[in-house]
C-alpha cells in the first residue's frame, strides 16, 4: 500500500508509456489481419492500406473501444488472489505490457504474424506464476487458448476453401465468366455485407450504448445486406463490356469486382479489430490506473480514464505506419499467391469465423483466423501453392508466443519490483 501511495503517479506514467508501446506493437503486427490480403492482391497499395487502416483502426479504438474494460484480459488470472497485494498486480500489469510489446516488436521485425491477445495472456500468466503461484491462474481458460491454435485456423481454412471453390466453379469456370459474375456476385455481396454487419455489431459497436439482441442484430444485418445486394446487382448490370473481349479480359473484369469487395471488407474488419484488440493494451493500463486511484482497491472491472482510449488508438496508428508493412507482406504475399477473388474468400471466411466465435464463446486469434483462411485458399489450388517454409515459421511463432510473453514478463516483473522496493 505504501508503494502505491508513494509512487502512484510514477506508476501510472510508466504504465502509460508501456501501454502506448503495446498499442504500437498491435498496430505493427495485428493490423495485417485487416489489410494484408488487400495489399497482397493489389486491391490497395501499402500507402492506401495504411491510410485506410489508420482511419478505421483509430475510429474503432476510440469510438467503440469500451467504456468499461475487464481488469484482466480474458479473465486468465484470479483477481481476488491479489486483494492483499495490489502492488504485485500493478507491477505485473506494467511488466506484462512491456513484455508483450517487446515480443510484438521482435515478431514484427521478422514479419511474423502473431497473436497480440496471446502475447498479453502469456505475459499475465508469467507474472502471476512468480508472484502468487499457480493457484492464481485459471488453467482451464488457458487450455482453451491453446486449443484455439488448431480449431481457429482449421475452421477459417475450411470456410475459405469452400468459398473459393464455389467462386471458381460458379464464375470462373463458366462459359461466360462476366455473365456468371452478374448473376452470382450479388449473392456474395449479400453474404459479405451480412457478415460485416454482424462483426461490426458484435465486436465493434457493443460498447457505444447500442444494445441490440441477437435477433435484432441478425434482422438489421439481413436488411442491410438485401439492400446492398439489390444495389450491386443494378450496378453490375449497368456495366458495359466489349463482347469481343477474350476470356482473360473477362477474368480481369470479374477480379475488379472482387477487389472492391475486399476494400469494403477490410475497412469493416479494421474498425472491428481496433475496437476489440485495443483492450490488449488498455486493459492492463486501466487496471493500473484503477488500483492506484482507488488506493489499492482491486475491482473486477475498471472504468477507462478519458485519455486511455486515444492513447491506445494513436499507438496502433503509429505502429501500423512505422512497421506494419512487414507483416502485411507475409500475410499478403508470403503464404500463397492471392488474387482479389482469393483474397475475398479469405477475408469473408475470417469475418465469418469471428462471428461464429463471438456467438459460441470460442477463444480465437484474428491473426490465426486469417492465416488459416489464406492457407485454405492456397490448398484449393493444391499443396504446391503454399509456401511451407513461411507457414512453418508462422506456426513456430504461434507456439513460442505464450512462453515468450511469460518469460519476458517474469524478467521485467523482477526488475520493476526491484526498482520500486
């Protein structure tokens, strides 16, 4: 208690710096989930992707990042165990932010798409183990995180595989691909807009006072999707193409349509991602601020100070602009060759998996979801279409993320504890 009373302002300032560092890491690594495929298919240039992601990621983080955040991300440790040791919780949260941020920096430099959520979870588990022991950790929830390494990529991969196969058979294998596109693309637009609406409503707008039931969310999504499908059908039919164009030119025109779809999907995913994953940085930061301002009292949740959300949003934007291109390159071009139609299949599968996970409570990583979807698209063209060396490095980085976060947090925890005691 004396430590918090004597060093409260200093602890908050240190936590704010490391929280910004963690948000920077999220921008550098995780934003590739929303923009990597768009860049890989050349639907957007890297510069355009960065500008769009900056706008929508910041909007999601600032406008819908939450008025109240869970003190401990995903409830992975027992908050009650720290009731008599609030200083240990504060030291641990600061160490976790620094540890997760450091791991994300290293991964981003190598172009590894890792999970920011798993980075902070590993860090929190690490400091909890050395401060209060294994009883402070909810091992069941940690087991669900590990299980998601297999379930998440498999689910999104299957959805992407069948989505791309359907596009291939219904449109590209047709006698007249352009005519087939006019017939079937409105249906894909319906599915795309519906999934986007569900992702945005369930992950992007749940904290802004928009209290919608599942029935209302589905109803609104279906209505918006129907309107979008009708408008798109009218637009596509109005387009006039030279009937003398060969089949390759028809393919090119069809890919342009999917390119537009990809850009729209990427914007919505960036907004939802910013609103959801900013909690990885502001959750521990809010915990520190709450404990210090309440003179050591620990609550199950913490109100977010007015300056924390902008801090997280700005950190994400700067991280994206400074180092985001490396992970974008890995996701967009390193795993397999993507065209707009293939990238669309991967993005739609990623968004659909997020919706399924939100409805079932399945713990997922958006990074692993997208990588699995890109793999599924690649497998649709045969195993030779995948860069297995890149995939091996990605999978290894996933497995290493939890223990790396834990080890770094343990080291930083002892250093911070030594500095303030």
